[in-house]
C-alpha cells in the first residue's frame, strides 16, 4: 500500500539534496492508518474477533483510503527520486516477496498483484511514459486522468462507468488468465486478499504525477519543504521497510497477548 525511495530535490541547494518533510509526514500518517487497519484485520480474520462495522462498508472505505493515499502520494513524488529503475525494481521485488510469503504461509489469504507489485510496476512504466506525459499540460492531464480513473473503477467487474451508472460492458473474452488479471481484467477464478491491477490504478498514479506538475507550475513546491511533523516524517522516510515488517510484528504481539487471555 507505498513508495520506497526518499524524496530529494536539488533546486534549493544544488550540492545538498533537500527532503520534502511534509510529504514524508503525509506518508507517515497513511502508514500509521495502515498499521492500525492491519491490526484490526488480524483481530477479525486470525483471532476471530467480531467487528461487524469493519467487515462491512466501513472497513472497505478505510482500506481504500489507505491505498488511494499511497498511490496518489507515490505518483506525486515520482519526479523527486533519483535512479527510478532501481527504485521501481526494489518495490516490485518487495511485492513479489510478499506474494511468495503469503502463498507459502497463508494460502487462504495470499496476496497476488498487491499494492507493492502495482507501485513497482507503475514506477517502471513511468520511465518510458514520462517523456509523453511531460508534453501534456498539467491541469489537462489531472482532469483527464481523474475522469478516466473514475470511469474504469468497475473494470474488474466487467463494465465502464461510475458507480451504478454504466456506460458500456467490456467483452468477457478479455477476462481470462493471470496476465489479463494483472492488467485489470479479473479472471473469475482469481483470488487475492489485496488486488491492485494496472487498470484503473495507474490512472490514479498519473493523477498524483500531474498534481505535482500543477503544484510545481504554480511555484508552491518550496512551501512543502519547511513543514515538519515529527515523528511522522521519520516513519515516512522508512515506509518500505516498515511496510514489510509491520504485519509479522503485529501478529507476534497479538499472539503473545491472546495466549495470556484465559
């Protein structure tokens, strides 16, 4: 559910890169929300604690807010990082590791094409796509990406439209196989506890990218440099390693607590 690289910028000091502390803090806030969300997930799914609000629309909206936040922020920050190829491969490899661990240890709750796999894919695709996207005016790109994202939110269920408003049905022949599922055409036999295909989520990543372009165009970037929210910005700087470690730590802590309960 996040981007691994630091946010560095050399426009203020050519010899000394400057971090965008406010963006680190935003990532830290989303990370904390994710940790609490996964703690509740463990309580409900692994320790059989009944929380009806979580198992309904409330839990879904909470989960979506975390993922939307990470994807938007990752798109916003893409232009800041150096060595995009290394960064994208690192995050993609972390996603593959999560898949391997969950398939082996938690097959009923396995994660295939989860948020880390998506983020790594988006970062890698941005390397060739950025040359084209740079030619698009920021506001036009922001509006078009937002509209297309909303229209394709129901793509994995076989339609194009917003909510119950359906513009068109998608040919069912496309919804077959793992590669189609990775693209966004969900195979009927596929299951994953965390599923973020390229479509429509790459468009939300583009929304973040164009939002940064618009902020940059208006000369507002410097305002983000001086807002520090300790310790949230520290969490944001180490988001990938915390993402990889938080679930095992949460599980071990909960297991220790529940063993003490008569």
